[in-house]
C-alpha cells in the first residue's frame, strides 16, 4: 500500500483537491436551485425532485454560501498560503501535523452544517437573524448546525495560529530581545516605521524604533505575507463572532431539547445581535476576502510580470487602512433597519464603505500598473484568470457600492440585485477567478508540471467568465421588475426570462468547471489524486 | 511621509472625484425620496399601524387609503421574528421597503406620486412560508 508522503506540496495539493470538491458540491446545489427558479420539473432518483418543497429549497439555500465560502474559497486559500507563506519567508511550516488535522476538522464541520439542512431541514439561511433559528426550526437541526459551524471556525483558528506561529517564530541569530524584534518586524511590515519616524522627526525626538538599541531595523516581511497577516485578523474576529452566534443558538435550544424548557429568545435584542453578527460576518466579505485577494494580486502580478510590485510602499499603507475600513462598514447591511441610528447608517453604512473603493482601487491599480510596465506580456492561464478576476471584482464591487447607499438601498435591499450583480459577481467572476489564477500558477510549483491541455484550460476560462458574468447579470436585472432574493414565486411567470437565462449561464459555468476537472484528471490521473488521501495498492510494473 | 508617484496621485484624485460625486448626488434631494426621508421630514397626515405575527400581516381595520402627494407614515411591528415591509406597484416594481424587527417600532414616511393599488409583501426571509406573505392591493392611493 502506498500513500504520498506528507510534504508541504502534498499538504497544499490535498487542500486544493478538497476545495475543488466543495466547489462542485456548491455548484450542484446552485444548479438545482436555478432549476427550481426556472420552473423545471424532474427527479434525480433517491436524491431530489424538482420542484422542491419550500422547506427543502431553503434547507439547500442555507448551506450553499457556507459550502462555497468555507469549503471552496477558504480551503483554496489555505492550500495556497500553506505553501507560499513558508516558501516566501524561508521558514518551515510551524506544524504540518496541525495543518493536516484541521483539514479533516474543516471537512467534518462543513459536512455537519450541510447535513443539518439535507437531513433535518435546517433552513435559517446563513444570516441566521435572531431569533429565526430557534423559533422556526427543529431543535436538533439547530444543534447540528451550530456544532458544524463551530468545527469550521475551529479549523480557521488553527490555520491562523499555524501561519502566525510560522511567521513570528524567532530565528536564532536575531540579536534583539523577542518583543523588540517582533515589534520592529511588524512596524516595518505595515509601513508604520516610516510614519513613526516622521512624527518623531516633527517633534525633534529621534529615538530608535527597535527599542533604543543600535541594531538595524529588520527587513520588512514580503507585502503578500503582510496582507495574509492582516486578513487573518479579520478571519479571527469572524470566527469568534460566528462561534458566538452558534453558542447563543445552543443556549436557547439545548434546554428545550433536553428538558423541554422554552426560553424567550426575545430577551436577546435582535438589533444588537444583528449589529454584532454583521460586524463579524462582514470581516469575511469586506475584510479577509478583499485583502487576501489583494495580497494574492501583490504576489501574482510581480511573478507574472517578472518585475517588482508597483507602488509597494503605498500598498503597505493600503493594507493597514483596509484593517480600519473593514472594522467600520457593517452597517451597510442595516440600511433598511429604521431603528438603527441614522448616523450609523450614514457613516458606517455608506461613507466608510466607500473606503473600500480606495483600498481595493489602489490594490488593483498596483497590480495593473505592475503588468503594464512589464509589456509585452504573455497571456498565460494565471494571467487570464487574474485579469478576469479583476474585472469581476470591479463589476461586483461597483454594484456593491451602489447598494450600500443610504438612499438607493431603499429600493435595492433584498432584491435580486444583491445576489446577482453583487454576490455572485464577486464570488464567481471575482474571487473564484483569482483563486483559479493561483491554482494554475501553483500547480507547476507543487507537482513539477502544469495542466496538460491548453484547450481545456481555455474552455475553463471562457466558460467560467461568460457563465459567471452572464448569470450575475441575468439574476441582477430581475431587480428591475421587483424580484426579491430568497423568495419563491410559484405560478408567477414574469421572472422566468431572467431565471432561464441565469440557468443557461449557470450550465456554462458548470461546463467550465468540468473542463478544469477533466484537465486535472488527464494531467495527474485519478489514481494520483486519490492517492493524496488514501493508501492505494502499488501497481505492478508492466 | 508616503512616497507616491505622480500617476498614482492622479489615479487617487480620480477615485476621490468619483466617490464625492456619487455620494453627493445620492445624498442630495436629487434622489426623489431623499427629499422627505432625509431633508424636509414633513409631518405625516396619516399614520397606519400594521402588525406581523406568524407569517401574517394584520392591516388597519379601515384599510389603507392615501392621497397622492401627502406624506403618510407606516408603523410596523413584529411579534416573533424579523420580517420585511415592502410596497410594490401592480407591475411588480418595488416602491420602497424596510426591515421589521421584533421588539421595535419600525417606521417609514412615504409620499406616493401615482394613484393606484399597491401590494404589500414581506421582503425579508422569515422561514419556509415567507413566499406566501403577500397582501395584494392592500394600499389604495387616490388623486
């Protein structure tokens, strides 16, 4: 029996393969829901009948974004960062064993979340607005969902611990005391040393930044690593808040389940809950997604252009500024909550959200200028997907800014604009394309060979881009005719043209994904991919 | 302090112009409903109290009739979970909406500019029966 020995390359490949499988799961769910919204009728024996009952539909809609975000996006990010961060800072990963173990925790957690919907019909949606989960759904389903979510967040925290432990592990040759060395490193990496030096210069105070010693300041960490660290702060806060929401669900559900005691869930203020929940949840959407993607661009663009990143010093300030911005934008999810103080809706909901226009705008500018200055360029697959991803983010980010508007939100909130023009555009055309760019760039580094078929790679790219943009626009335009998100319209035909068009583009996306999958199997062989996880009998040489 | 190249400065200036322009236009009275929801804040001529409980809207017993051009206030409360309160034209187009949080008085003032019949629908998911939360022709707007 033989299984691939655990190396950094194998670890990253494992994460990447699992991420791709979760993308397939999220995609299958997405297509089934698209079929329902297109008023189709069919049965997949033993699995599902379309149209589903509303209860079944919402139980599918609940894990769909969680599988997409935590299954596909997070695991693909883990795959890339577990290889790239140690490689770039030339240190071994702090714990290979932990990295391998929390992958399984992550998988079990996500499948548990998914099972709460599939088997027990938990359908509170990922927003879990208080007190919806504990009022409408079976207590056991709530418990299973909360436990699954906690496992996923535990895995995220393990990843962040492992990365930080790797980055901050002190080298033996460092002459400075540990705390001073750490402070100097972080200040140099975030560009704070320049700020402090300027401020001190203003007041004529010239104390050295490294704790008063005469030792030279350290080399700042690569800007990609700084972005990873910065995004990890948001991911940590997100994990803490979502786990907290799960604990709250358990607090109100377990007494009912165990001793039949019903507690009044409205002792918890729904508006305070909503503020805390969105503050935490937005750490993904407006925090680590954006900055981890930006970080990936800071790395990919120089590699593909074979020149240093344009405006690197500005980029370090952008990373720090984005930390402050991402902490203050959550109220754009509460623009239609009239009891939310007006000043909060205006400042946090609209004005601070525009901060992302600047941070992401400058990040894209840095990446694009890096490429522009390196012309002529070779349009390799990572390059194509990277540019496609920037287009996706520009379209999805622009629509997001329009809806995060004190005035306009009144006619857009909870319509198809939000999941169409904004969310699916950001996640499929934007985020996923950047992740595919990273995967196409990483595969040769991890395996020694890139994907075999250029034809299949190109099919993947064009189907994915056309499918992603087309589906997002088809859904988004239904807003004009008043179509709401998260709403079924049985017997209503007026939205069918939009929904049918979205289904066609959704199928195109699926074909793009299948082209990628076929290319993976064609290049490496199913046996090699399975052998990453399961010991297989050694085949006899012919 | 921050070394920034000329082309980067120009780009940043462009971003600032776009941001200021869009924010100024949308916050100004050029956006029709900003006139009364944010700037003039007129005293409503009528107040309609609506409650929502277990997926059902309960409307005022005398119905909801308003005049074109008159500011009216909708006060919506929920007894259990978060719902939405959306007002739609017969064509399906949404006029406005707000969230309906339990334990809170959720209020909005609106001025209708076209006579006709308007539908009320929950715009927030509140459980599997959410799609059924629709009251056709609930609001009559007269000239």
